[in-house]
């Protein structure tokens, strides 16, 4: 039996070690500047600490800054312990956590919780640098809307590709066309990979490709199946139904980013730390940009 991986942090440790603004700032400082505090304006390392203002003063350019300057934490009125608690809850919840759940848990307004969730999700977006290899299963699912007489009316196609016992890639497709499906495969799957799919016409002609014919009630043929990616869809469907209830087309990519990041880090004991590292380095997601065009 495999030994369960013990996470770096649990709920008790969260409140014990990061229950104050001072302890949170100290941890963020260690994450942001592991080799010592550095001025974000000029890069200078001759720094004076202004303890009474929780700031630093650069002795070279005289710029004053704090550990949250230039990060997603900077313009937030939410306390750092509540930020840390939100990060912990979103990374630990396998099926995700809705803004309503976070609102009740943290005791904040719904608007605050909703914005907080999206800021954390924006930092979870993966920078994909390589393609999936080995044995890769590819499948599509449909999110939202209602089926009517067999037609997927108002539903959004989501493509998924997963390495067996490896990484997952998910992506919403604008119209589910043949070209968009093939583009997703080309961008995310190594051409030398062994590919297993269902009988969707868009997969025909892929290299190293085998198909299971779901329409003929064939789901497994030796090593050929799409059970792994379908299990990932099942997990995401439970998140939509159980936690989020519904997701708008506009914000679906953000929820998919969160799902992919959490899935690919399912065995990472330092997920809490690594998510905070992303938040320290991520660009700020403004509320105006988040709510532009149409709301969730």
C-alpha cells in the first residue's frame, strides 16, 4: 500500500503559525526574497527596515515599499491571515470551494469572497512549456446549458488530455470545431505520444492513435481506454454540481485553471507554499477587469 503524502501544513498549523499579520509578512518575505530583501524599484539590497510602518526603505533610490508591494495582496483590505486561510482552503478542497462557502468560513462579504477566489485562481494558471507524453488519453466534455433532443444547446465544450499517472491539461473551446480540437491536441500532446480517444471524427488520423467505440458499448480494449480522463471529468463535474452549482462561460477558463493546477499538484506536499509563491509573483487582477463585459 502506498504511503500517503503528508502535507506541509494542516489547519491547526495554519492558525498556529500564520494567525497574525506579523507571522504572515515574515513568511511572505522569506518566499519573495529568499536571499534577502531587495528593492522592487531598483533592485538594491541595501535596505533599512521601518518596523513601525511595516515597510522598508531602499538606501539607494529611497523608495519605500513593503513585502506586499507589487503583489496581489497590496491593494487588498483583507487581512493577511484571512488571505492565507483562503489559499489553504482553495488548495485543500479537492472539488473546489465556492465564494459562498468561503464567505461563510471567513466571515466576509460575498463580493470580497468572490473576488478573493478569482485572484487566487488567476495565480494558479499554468505556464505550459512542454507537451504531454507517454500514453495520453484525450476526451471532451460539455459544461453548462441544457441538452435538447440530443443537441448540446448553450453548452461549452471542454477538451482534456491526460498522461496515465501524470499531468492533466484542460481547456475550454470556443465552438468545439474540428480545427479547434486538433489545435488543442497539437499544442498539448507530443506527436510521439501513444494516444487513446473515443470515436470523435476530429481525432481521426492522429499519429500513434487507437480508439474505443463508446457508441458500440466498447469502453476498454486491453490498454486502450479513456477511463483516466473520464475520471478527471467526473471529479470536475462533482465540483460544478456540489461546490459551484453553475459556472458562466466567461469565468469557466479560470475554474479550469484552478482544477488543472490542483489536479497536477495532487501529490505535492508543498502546495500551500507554492500557491503563495505564485501569488507573490502574479500580476494583479483588478476588479474592473474581472467584471468587464458581463458578470459571473
